[in-house]
C-alpha cells in the first residue's frame, strides 16, 4: 500500500544537514497519522506521500536565507541580557511580527536572526517506511493514531 493523506505510517528516519545528523528516531520507530504529525521535521511528511514500505533517501531544498531578517542591535536595546540561542520578539522589515534568535555577540553589539535555523541548507532525509495502513475513521476524527504506536483509549 502507498502512503496517502489518510494513512497511518510506521517509520524510522534521520535528518542530515551538511553531513551531520541532526535528528532521528534512533532505532525507535515512530507511528504517525498523515496530516497530523507536527513533530516531524519540515518536509519529511510530504516525502512519505506515494511511497510504499521500504528505504528511501530524499533531499529537500530548504527555504532561502533572507539577509533582511538578520539585524545587529546594541545590547542596551534588548529587554534582557543576550545569550547565544536566546530569543526576542520583534517586528520585521515589513512590519510583520518575528521571533529573533541571538546568533552573535561582539562587545555591546548583538546579531539577531529571524530566519529559520535551517534556512539556506538542504535537508537530507534517510527513512524507512516499516508499514502503511489506512487510518480508521476514529483516528481521522481524533487526529491521532490509536493502538500500537499511538494513543490507547
């Protein structure tokens, strides 16, 4: 059976970026209901569509890096002392609300970046689909998997 938007999928995966493994199931298979798996890294769920059980490798281009979303400010303008990886809410160049991450501190200057952490980097997924089955009506209604690998009601 091929994975479609109404499938329950049991899989193992690894996310690789620039030759480094960032995330994975590490030998603990994950069972998901398609369309209801926000815990999966970006693009992985879409990579499953149309596939049958087996092993795959897929590369997704990430969203482009936008230099306009990277700014430098004096540390005195921030509400709390900055630390690398810390976050601040702010307003983007077009007035949109943004969440900035602290990516650099040099003296009293702080570099903030509102780009997604993986922007500009290709995402390589290595995954094995262990099983695929149609979702039960109750699973679709509840928005999660029941039984093995899911919620026990």
